[in-house]
């Protein structure tokens, strides 16, 4: 698999060129509104002093970092505000490769392709640990795969693409593997507001010096275009305290700082948004999961109902998840999904559908017509 060339656009462009109406279930961009505070924050910002239009502090504007620190119960000096979870993952993975012995990054299969692309880009070795049939990651399998060469272990919960949620025990076990093998656990928690199981846990709760948690407002506030994310590094007075210094330097040399208006809008949105916004998004997605999975049941597809996030990974009878079949589904059924092959080999027979479209019902009907 060529992970260095992102494949999402390839499928989206094919769908856009199709000679018929297509329901786009490829992209992971939310189709719902951000919290009202985002728009209000942007408006307020536009009327600010010229001084506020200049560089932000490199690690992020103070009130935003304070909010993030409070949410995770950590001190503010552990946080770098980044350009999305993508940059946070980049800082964490490069920091792990530099700061720990070994050249290997351990990933899960199926994998969010940008982790694998980044590992290749950084010229790291990669080892993939397959998940079980339900998408669960067995920490013992991670332990068995990790060795003296392992510098970084990357996990993601709620998971893209499987929809699996790792609970507190799983997270603690993964952090223990990282400690025992002298590696860094990078825990991408960008979908943590989309938990339907009640079991989601942050790796930060393990209190391990071998954990960096990454996150963003991209999905939780439906603002993927704003590019506001963050990484929470280990305590600065502990054995891995230098990780944040190196990450801050790398972030500064690359970006100087993140976008100040975007950080301001997010800060204001945090101050004015209550839990009902996140509950509303979860309710919307639960209803879509219901509709979509109902259609999958009707055609005898094999899938695991997502416990979190907004993707469903599906195996249709005699219709493997190749790029060729993804294109066929666009042309013949009018539904665009992502080939499982883009996420590694463990689910190469599946297709991944994103529920971030108001047309889930139409897609469900089309799939029933096509496979029924
Ligand atoms: C698992 C995972 N991590 C990170 C990202 C990227 O997040 P951001 O847009 O905040 O960079 C995505 C986007 O789809 C994702 O699925």
C-alpha cells in the first residue's frame, strides 16, 4: 500500500466526476453546524485591535491552553496547541522516534493511513498489529509485537476506521506495554466526544510518563477547516520531560504559531458551549448508525456496529473492498465509500463509510437496492 499519497482525494475526485448523483461517504468532515460560539468568536475577533492580528504565543493562546488543561486535569505547561490533531500526531511521533531507542513505529491494522504515511515519511520501520474481528486491540498482541527496536506505539480510540473504543483497562495495559518496552504511546483521541459506549478513556488517566495524548476541535466542534488541535506531553519534571521542549521547537520552526483567530473562536466556543451540543451530535450520529446498520443487516453484510466515532467498516458478500469495487459502487449504486485496502491488509475486504452526510437514508436505500 502506498501510504505516502493520500488516497481519500482519489476516491472523492472519482465520485465528483461520476455521471450520476452520488452520496459522498468518503470524507470525515462533519456536515453539521459548529457551536454558535465559534461564529460569535470569529465576529468578535474581527473587531479586535491590530495587535491581536499578530503572532500568537507559539504554544497557543493562554486561555485556550487553560481550558484544555482543565478538561484533561493536567498542568498547562504540558500542552502545545497545534494545527489540528495531524500536527499533534506529527510532533508526538517524531518526538518518540528521537527520544526513545529504536527505529520502529508500531501501528494497528487497519490503520488511519496518515500514521503509516508519516512513519514512511520519517523513514521509520513499521510493524502492524491486527485487531480482532470486532475491531478490538489486544494489548497482549501489542506487547508480543513490541521489542527493543520499538520507539513509538500509536493507537486511536474511538477508532477510525473500526469504530472500536478502548476502555480504561485497555489504555492502562497499552501504557504499561510502552513503559516496559521503553517506547512512547501516542494516543490519538480526536473522536473522544463521539462515544456511544460510555467506556471511552483517555490514555492521560494512566499517569504514565510514556504517554502523549493528541486531540483537536476539528471533529468535536465540526471545524476541520480551522486547524486547531493539541498534544498533551508528559510532566516536564519527569523522566520524559524534555519531549515537550523538542516538540515546541519543532512546532515553532515550522509554523511560528498556530492561527490566532481560529484559536480565539475555539476558546470562545468552549466558554459558551454546554454538553448539549455534544449530546446533540451524538444523537444525530446514533440515528444515522441505526439507519445505516439496518440496511447492512437487510443485505447480510458483515460489520461491527461502531461504539464510537462516525465510520462503519463493512464487508458485503462477494464484494471485496478494492479500489475497483469502490468505483463500481459509485457508478452502479451512487454511494461512495473508502476501500478497506487503503487502511492496510486486515480489512482489505471491507469498505469504510463515513456517516457525516445528511443523506445516510438515501445511501442506505441505494445499498439495499444494489445488494439486496
Ligand atoms: C484518527 C484521526 N486522527 C487525526 C485526524 C486529523 O485530525 P485534524 O483534522 O484535527 O488534523 C483524523 C481525520 O480524519 C483522524 O481520523
